């Protein structure tokens, strides 16, 4: 074909196939022109608007077309070659993908023909949870292999992996994980080939010990002889697969938006399982101490811990609040039930976003009758340590705790006891300033950051006691020797800070009424509380422990938000 002339204008040309390469429809780059028409053509180039006018020429010189330089031609040829190679590679890839898709389609069509049925001549499969032991283990003659009875398990696919003709599935049911092996026709079925994570399955087979050197949960694996994915049990795959929605790299806010899926992950589910054990342990300890559980109301018309954090709502045209603490109600139970406790929700309209504040949290609260302040501290120490002891006595729970918090140690007793005034001195000595950046002085609230730094440096649980009257709640009993301070205690724990707040309660009627007046709280609505001081008062005290903070410590979680099922905090009330 005769040599043609193509035009390249680096300023106004365009590198698109619809461009003709003529003077009136030039390309933008030589590389593109060569790619379109090969290198055996004539190419003329210019920069119509930005080109430099040769010295001595008039201004129309910039519009002249010029043959391309050799070096530019060489570069353009290289570019065109690379582009051609790339196009060939892409075509090959597309072809390969099409072939693979066709192959997969064919394999899947074939797989649909493989129908498996449970072999009813086999022994009946006994249903077990994934952490349960095989009901009737039988040791084989050489003592190395253990043959089990047939078992039937239900669960969801936690992980899956294929190896030639064998498929390994890790099944999860909330009680444990179990490795399952599909071989032969089972591994070739349509359901096996298209298996997605989180799919629910029913599997029958025989449990065997894993071969030496291999690893699997509880050192065993289920050799499946039958499985079924019932209608509607399949989990979404492709872009919608769970692994594309939540992963280790997903932002924390997204993980909380998808909490229903995050909860299926190993960390979240371990924390929730430990939480169940801890809550149970509190109940056990309180039963050991012969304390009675009560269930005070959540909808109330009185405050306990100050108006600033009250959630107010309209209660049939009356003003009401979500409870901040069940303490006042617990106190009313002492005369009839003895020592009492509750594990209920408390609500705080906290406006700050910290890692240890929730708007709704689980509050473990107790109230003890006829005690001294020292009795209260001893009791608290015992409860905390005993709860840890009971929790860790369950091997599964202890394993979860140690996986979440490998350095966890049961705290030594007695806890360090430190008066507020000593803490102020300590903070000054260690150069830790107050919230205004100044040296701490008596009467300052010890803010979260300073409190945590102090606890982390001391590095063991601390009972911080005897806070000044002005910075504590109205109901706290004053120290009889030092009336400027209260018989109050915060238990501080490394990594978290305050996990418990407690005190002896003011039990003298007149003193309590004066406290209401001092705090400018109308006592009328509290008649049921103040009446306790009228009808047989007693020296008594109690405390509240934030369950999520306790868990953040035990399970080494950065925030209490990860220690409850569906956290509520400033800006989040969903899902
Ligand atoms: O120190 P607080 O406010 O004490 C009381 O409510 C007392 N009336 C309890 C009582 O004596 N029965 O709260 C007690 C504990 C804190 O130490 C902390 O662990 C937890 O409750 N807590 C919170 N946890 C999560 N989010 C919040 N916003 C919390 N506020 C308090």
C-alpha cells in the first residue's frame, strides 16, 4: 500500500480511533498514530498553539507541519510494539478466562449429576456440638488410630480449602470449631464445589485423631460420609461474600455498622463468650456470699449520678429518665432481703467519645448491710478475684482469655489501697498535670488520662479511696474523722482505669436531707429512698462495676465498645 501521510498535533489532536489522522482531524501522539497505521507511513507533527516559533519567522510559523525526528520515531515504534504485545496478552487472558469458565461450567454441570444420599446401613449418627467428645470412641488394635462412632454435626463454614480431590472445611457452631474432610464424590458435588463461607451445613461422619504432625481443633477431624445444605442455608458469595464485607483491615466504624457479621469473627465471638462466663461467675460469687439478686426498674424519675448524663423521656406526659444506676433501689431491699445485687443496664447520656464510655452499659451493682468501709473494700477485692478465678477455671474460657490477652495474670491480693490525697501527691511527684495542664491540687477531679497513666505506672489494681465531698455524689457517707472526705472507693485497673465506683451510704436522715439541699435536688421524688433512713437505718454500702470495662481489662480490648453485643454511645444507636 502506498505511503500515506498522517498528522499529529500535540496540542489539539486526539488519540481516539475515530480520529482520521488528517490535517483537520489529527492525532495527539506519534505513538498512537504508529499504533494505528504502522511505521511505514509519513508522519507530520506540530504544536499548533504552544509550539515555539523559530527565530526570525513570523507568528504563523507555529502552524507549520514538520516531519518527525528519528529519535521520536524510534520511541513511538517501541511504544506501539509494547501496546500490541499488551493487547495480545489481554486477548490471551480473556480467552483463557473464557475457557476456564466453560470448563468450570462443564464441571459444575457434571457435579450437579452427583447426588449423595445418607447410607442408612451405617450406624446411626449421634448428634453432638462441635466441642463435644465422640460418645463412643473405639481404639484400633495398633493403638495409634482412634475410630469413633458416627456423629452428626451442624454449623457454619468458618474456613474452607481445597487440595486436589480433598476438601477441608472448618465448621463453627458457637461451641467450637471442627475440621471436616470431604473426599471422593462428596468433594465433587455441586454444593461442595460452590461452597461459600458462612453456609450452614449438616454433616455426618466419623471422628478421628489427626495424623501425627497435622493440626486441627481438638486434634481431631471428621471424615464425612454425608452432608446436606438445606434449602436457604447457602451464604452469599462473590462481591457479597462475608470476607468482602468484614475483614481485619475494615475500619472500626464499619465493623460496628456490620456488628451482626463482625460478631461471627473469632475475636468478637471469644469476647462475647467470655462475657457470658464472667456474668455467670458474678452470679456464682454472689450466691457463694448468700446475696440475693433483684431486678430494679430501668424507667425512673430520680437521678443518682448527676443531671448531666440523664437520658430524659416523656412517660405518659410525665418527665422520666432511663436509670443511671440501680443503687437507690438496691438500698431499699436491704431490710427485707439482706445483701443484694443486680446485673442490669444503666444509661448515661455521655457526650464524650472515649474508649471507656457507653450510653448503655451493663452494671453489676451490690449493696451490703451493716458493714464498715473496710468490709466493703475486702468484699470488693474478694468478688473481683473470685470472679476471675471462676471464669478461668473453665478451660475453654481460660483458653479464650489467654488467646485474647496472653499476658493476663490473676491479680495479687491485697490490692494497693491509696487515699485520694496520696494520689494527688503522687500525681504531682510524677509530673502528671490536671485537665487544665496545671499541677494537681486537692479537690481536683482526677481526669481519665491522668488516672490511666497513674494506674499503668503502678501496674496493679488500686483502691483509690476517700474522695472529697464536693466531687462525689450526694449520697456518700462522710469520713467521721475527716469530714471533708467521703468513705468512697474507685477501683482502678491497668489498661482501663476505673472499673468500680462505690461508697458507704449516708444513713442519717437529717444528714441526707442536708445533702439534697446542698446539691439543690428536690427530695420529694426520693421519699421512698429517704424513708429508709426513717424506718430502721443501718451503716451500709455498695458499689457499681462496669461489666464492659471489666471485660476490656480481662480480654485486653482497646475499647468497651468491643465488649458488648451492640454498643450504644454518642452518635450510635444502631444496628
Ligand atoms: O462510678 P459510677 O457512676 O457509680 C454509680 O453509678 C454508683 N451509683 C454505683 C453503685 O454504687 N451502685 O459507675 C460505676 C461504674 C464505673 O466504675 C464504671 O465501671 C461503670 O460503672 N460506668 C460506665 N461504663 C461504661 N460506660 C459508662 N458511661 C459508664 N459510666 C460508669
